[in-house]
C-alpha cells in the first residue's frame, strides 16, 4: 500500500512517467479483484433473499412472471371481385331479386353526359330520351344507329317521326350488305363533360318492354380518361383480353360502319383519344360481309365464329370434364342435320389455350310455352323470343336439338332436373332476352363467359367455311368475353346468384374469386319427351296467368 502511494507521488512529480505507472496500478488492482469471490446475484425484489437459492417445491422466478402470448397470424383477406356482367332491374320483382341490378336510368341519367351513340335493333326515341337527366336531356347530342335500310320500312318511318321532335337527335343507317341480315348489336358509347368516355355492351332493345320485366345483361367499361397526348398512347401490349386490344378491335368494328358513308367517323376520331388500359375483356363481334378465315394479320379483327374461336385460343381452361351452357332468346333454322351446329358453332366454342382437353358437353337453354305463360308479362314476353318448328326441316332440327334443350326457369312439372345444389337466379318469372355462353368445369368453377347480342343463327355467327376458305356473315352483333385470369393471375370465377359479389366460402382455397352473375337457376332441367320450345308464330289457347291467349 505504501509502495502504491510512493509511486503515485513520483508519477505526479514526473509527468513523463505518469501514464506508465497508471497502467501498472490498474493491472495490479485488476489482479487483486480476481482473487476475491464474485458477489451473489440478488432478486429483483426489495428483499435481501439470495436469487440463486430456491426453496423446496418453489418454481423458478422466470416461470412465475406472466408471459405474453405470441402474436396471432393475421389471415390474408381473400380478394373478392364483383361480377363483370350485371343484370337489368325487373320492375315487378322484389328488391332482393334486384340486388346489384342496373336500370337504364343508371346508365344514362348522369347530367354530365354530353354525347350518346346508341346502337340497337329496335328503338323507341321517346323512351330513350326519357332516361337522360331531365335538366340536360335537350343538350345531349344523341346519335341512333339502326339497320332499317328500306325507306318504306315501318320501323324506319316511326324512327323518323319520333326523332323529328328532338333537335338533338340524329339518325344513322348502318351499312347492310346482306338482304336477310339485321343490325342486332346493342351498345352505348358515352362521352362526358368531365373528359371521360364509357362503352356499354348489353342485350336489351331500346324499348320499354325489354327494360321492364325481361331478363337482360349489361357489361360496362370503367370511366375511360382522356389520354394526355393522343399521339403518344399510354397503352401498351395487344394480348387478347387487354384494354389496348379491346380498343383496337372496337375501333375496327366501328370503322366497318363507314364502308359506304361516314356513319361513325367523328365518334371514332373522338374515342381514339381515350385510355382503355383499365378494360378487361375481349370484344367478340360480327360484321356483315365475306371474310377469309385464314387471315393472319394481327391488326385485323376476326368476326363471327372465327372471332370467338381465335379469342378462346388465348383462354386457359381447367383440365377434365366441362360443359358449355348456351342460353339464348332465339334459335334460327339451321338445317336438317346438326352439321353447322356441331362442326361450326360448337367446334369454335370448344377452343382453348390448352392443347389437349376433353371436348365439352353442350346444353342449350330456351323457354317452353309453359314458362312464357307463367312469366311476369305472360304471353307478351314471348313476342321477341323465337324458334320455328313448323316445316319439315325445322322439325328435323327440333329432333336433333331436343336432347340438349333445357328449361329457362327449371321449375316446370315436366322434364328431368339434374343433380346439384339448388341455386336461385332470381329471374325464373322474368322471361329471357339475355344471351350468355358459359363454360363450367368439373371443379365447380367457370372457365369463361360471353355476354352477347348473338343468338344461335348462321346470320349472327356466319356460315360454314366455303371452298374458298371464306365465311359469310349477315348481321351486326357485339359481345364481350371474360375469364378469371383477366382480373388476377391466380383468380377463379364462380357463379353468383341474386348478387354480384361472391362469398369467400364459394370456392375452396384462398385465391382471388371473381363473381359471375348467373341469370338462370340451377340445377338445370332438361326438356321432357313431349315438351317443345316456345314458338312466337304459333297459337296458344291455354290462358296465361293473366287470362290471355296468344295468336288466335
């Protein structure tokens, strides 16, 4: 101890040696501390009890303190996507049957609408104009495209008389090169004052009956913003189902109206200035004329059955068994054999991106006289639902179609109901004017769906290929094809009934779910052996539910 004090004193007087002595002293103190036993650890409490000593039967302190439970894993919320196809409202059905449904006023009642192009088969100008906003309807530039090319056609004369009462309505006659063709497309193109545009493809004639108690469907684009620089489009990629491809096909379709006169020229120039990148769907349309089915120019659209066949080659389908349910409001005379039906139309609808897949089974939904009698408007509903079975050829057609014919309402006394879960579409009593083509797979999901104006007819889809490799189409038609992968790479599509949004329990797994609003009820009911389809040109003496008869 004295030695340490002496050395400190020396170091104080001689600064050069101070650091050296300080280091030696710190080492000596360290060695001295190592010789002493370490102090015992104490409890965290205020007692002096030895923490390292445990009484008999006493739990360690680490186990006596409360322990927070581990954090729960938050389950990923399943993505649910609303149906891209909606139904129209039905006036005489309750509110729960109209959930998610859309009315004509919903589509046209926006006071910001500046211009409307209306494409259809039948038109009532007064009915159309009544659904625009009452404060702005006289300011909306309305263009009506019809197919009544004969100047003495009563429909044309009626249109001219009605439109003469409106200074803001302009009539345009579509190019109609085929004598027995019709302008059957049903579409609205809207331009708004907020620099947005919208395309609406639907299945209803522009008459009151179709928008009141008839089942119809609607597909809408989102509001399309105006491109900042139309010369430098923000859109890229031309894959089938993409917005840019939809835009290109739609503009090609509209250009076909200008074959003889500039019917849609100004509208095409304006629509080209809008951004379609948010659109999800493939345009499937028909344009009257003759076309080479071997056309390989990607810039040219394909029409009719060649168009749907080409589009479906880009659509993935699930492996295994499948069925395509064709639900329409008209079946034309197709021939004494099923050659065109099977080899042209059904063969085209069987196409897919999967190289090897089992051929789907086909079912055709078409109402019977009993279903028309019991519909909301009774026999009056059947005025625009057509099939003929009078001639020898038509009776032969009925014979080969009978095995694949199914009811619309699926609640008839006759017929065989298939097995499956009962799902109510909410439209049993609302007669169908909608046209849907849906591919169901064995996994109880949907591969694709088509909403269109096209019924089962050669005029709509085109004749079989002739010896020159050409098809001939007579009528104008338009529709939209959708499938789940357009909305999410891993998505599945499931049918929704009386609602547009699926439930997370509708399909096993956690992948995104896309709803598809199904207009008819399931399971389907096949025609009975003695049942026949509704024929609008026939006479029915059995009264409908209102006590009326038909055709006599």
